[in-house]
């Protein structure tokens, strides 16, 4: 069975634009997914990336144009300057990590729906994903216990730190980033078609 390691940042608009396409691709090929939230600022610092606020003005302008184009192409609403961004990514990342641990135990919650709802909350709904009340609501809506992240904070924090080290060691330098069990790496939501073709044996 194919497997995809999905390195993501809950602060990344390009991760938001993944939507539910990664789950659709995995279902099409019978693949499993491991969701691996990473601290994107720390990842940039370790791999030569530059945070958006520190980029040249021409890069900032291009980023906004590209986000607008891609969102319209995908028919996804997006606020290019969300009220609660940047914010602390840890609470939302911990929630995803805790929910994944529950899924591995056989819990029926919808992990993909949780991931997308967190990103949508930031980039389309003007909600603060560092707010515990928001996280509890989104966990419950996805079929998980609302206090799950609180109960699993130590484990989630350790996994979050381990995800960063793993990402750096495996050549990850941005988000979203996908690595297959064959070692093929795909960076960006605009490379999902290539990932799909690779899993189909066509690329």
C-alpha cells in the first residue's frame, strides 16, 4: 500500500489551498497519509528560507498575486491579509497531532476534515487558530473529543519538535511538502497533479 508523508504548516496559505485534494489522491491510489505539522518559521531558518515579512517587495507582491490566482482557479475563498495571521501555530498543530494519534488507535474522527477546517478558519473565516475555543470547536466538528489537544499536549509538543527534525533530515524546506514511500518529494499545492501521476506509475 503506498504511503504519503504530508508535511504541513497551519499558517501556510498554500497548505490551505491543498484543500481535500490530498485525501482524494490517496483514496484513488489506496494510499495512507501521515499528517506532520511543522514549525514553518523554524524550518525556514534551518533550510535557507525567508519568512514572507522579510522578503523583497517584488516577492511579496508576486506571492499575493499567485495566491489570488490559485484560489480563484480552485474556486476557494481566501483572505490574503487575514486578521489573525501570523499567530501561534502550536495549538492547531498539537490538535492535528493528537487527532492523528487517536486515529491510529482506531478512532473514527475525520483527520483530513480537521486539517482543512483549521486552515480554512485562518484563511477564509477570520478566526484565530491559536484560540483554544476555536480548536475545541473544530476538533468536535471533525468527530474528535474537544479537549483532545489539551489532554495530549506533552505528546503533541514532543511530536511537533520531532517532526521538524525529521523534515530537515528528509529534505523538506517548505509547506505543503509531500514525500512518498519511494522517496519522491513534491513541494507545493501546485505539484499535487505530479504526485497523483507518480502514484499512478506515470511519472
